[in-house]
């Protein structure tokens, strides 16, 4: 094997420009595959981190009648906080969130919203709820909501809601702060206010719709009347989106890799055709036909090895630079409706790099072996004469 590697490396370096063209094409395939897979992995990590920070926490309890896709369930999806969780609520390890339907009237127009009441001193979510601990009737909204309703910090508008008996009530509220996140679900159509204030408005003292957990290592136990929603379930839409994007990328990778392997295949076919006398010489010197096949297969595989080394020269600085500055999307990230930052930062793992190198190397070895099989059928005498059947 050592002799085969030495001969293969010598033959490749002796081929000159043809070798380096193949090496360059394969190295570009390496870098693009690693970069795009790293971008998807970075999006996955970043989206889940943002969802945990702004919306879901480490996990949640939902009232058994709560359905986030059906606003009509909000009138019935609330109950007192379970006694088992009261110590955690008092220590702020669990944040109770009460939700209710309402309508705001910005600039004379009407806009349905969902009210979310949280304790002003909660620390589980990054929402600036401390801005709610002021006089008057303060609320906070997201930047997406502010753009939709054309609202700014300090604006005063009318808020209308129903109490538990179905009677309408209204009040003037003030926009205490506008926050910006990468989670559209935490901003679109959401108005945040202090939990005790929302308790008084519809008369639902001590009740909550969802309970947000802060400790990812704390197992969520089953509670009567409440459904356990671990973070893996809450972030399933991101996982499904990542899988969809990965399938599309796999097709692109396949086309890119196929073009690179086609160049290697053509090079091997041409090499076998032009080096018939050399092949006959190997056989005349005592090499078996399959040993010669192995030599040419190793020679083709060396393209992938050299490409991996060459890609480190220009690919590693490029990938490290991308991981530092990120890739800014050309459109508004919130338009996708998913948790996505405007700038994505690729994440490269050792498994990703090693898997890509192994995949390309194995594919190159197979492509190099296919044309080399013809050598096993060659007649040594005809090969020495430059004739091939």
C-alpha cells in the first residue's frame, strides 16, 4: 500500500495542471458543502437559543384547553397555578403567563391582539418586563407589532377587552417599550402587560394559561389539568424546517459533487487510455492485474486527499471569517415566520468536517475504481504494444 501511495502521488504531481484542476474543483466542493451545512447548523442552534430566551423558556405547562392556533380557546384556557408549582413560582423559577383576547385602536384603526400578562420582575425570558413596573397602564410590544400598527415608544392608544362575564371594558394604555427579537411568534399580535394588572382586568385572580419553566435539567412532571410541553416539542417546527432545508441542500450537494466527480472520472479514463504501456510494464514486472487496478484507484482517491489539504489553505480562513461575521440575509428574516436572525452564523463541528471529507473521499474512490476495472481485462502483451481491447 505504501508503494502504491508513493507511485500514485508521483504520477499525480507529474500530471501537472490536469491534477491541480481536479484538486481545485474538489476543494471547492469541500468548502461549499461544509459552509452550507454549517450555516444550517448555525441557524438551528441560533433559532432554538432565541426561542428559549424570548418565548418558550426551557419548557412549558399548557392549560389543557389551550390551543395557540385557536384564539377562541383563550376565554376558557386558564386556571389557578397548581399548588405543586407555587414554590417555584414564588422563587421565579417558573413564570405564570395569563393570556386573553383584546383589541387595540392605533390611529383610529382596529387590530385584534393577544394580551400576555407576566410578572414585571421575571428573569426567565429576555422580555423587558421591568418596564411594566411603572405608574399608569404601561404595555410593551415587539418591533414587528410596532411596524404593523405604526406605533412608537410613548404612544397612547385604546385597549378593549372582555371580563370573565363577557362584558366589554376599555382603558388607555401607554407603550412603555418596544423590544426586538428574532422570534416572530413573540412579537406578532402580542401585547405584554404586568400579570397582576391582567388579573384584575377580566377578574381572573391567581390564574394562568401557560407556565414557563427556566431549568432545562428539571424534569417536567404531569399535573392534573395541565399538558407538559418540553422544549423539544416546542421547537419541533424549527426541526421540521431544518429537515426540509437539508433535503434541498442535499440535492444541491449531489449536483455539485457529481460535477466534481465527473472531472475525476474523465481524468481516470484518459489516464488509462494514455498509459497503456505503463500498465503493461507493471504487469510484466510481476504486478497482478488487480494490483494495477488498486494502484489506479489509489491514484484517483489521492485527488480527494490533495483537495482536502488544499481546501485547508483557502477554505479554513474563509470559513472562520464567515463564522465570525456571519451571513446577512438579503430579505427581512421575520418575513419567513420562523425564528431566524437577520444574520446567520455558521457552526462547524468536527463531525461535519470529518463526515464531509469521508463522503467525498469514498465517492472519489468509487469513481476512480469504475474505469480502472478495465485494466483487469487487458492483455499485457497488447498493453505493451499500446493496444487496448
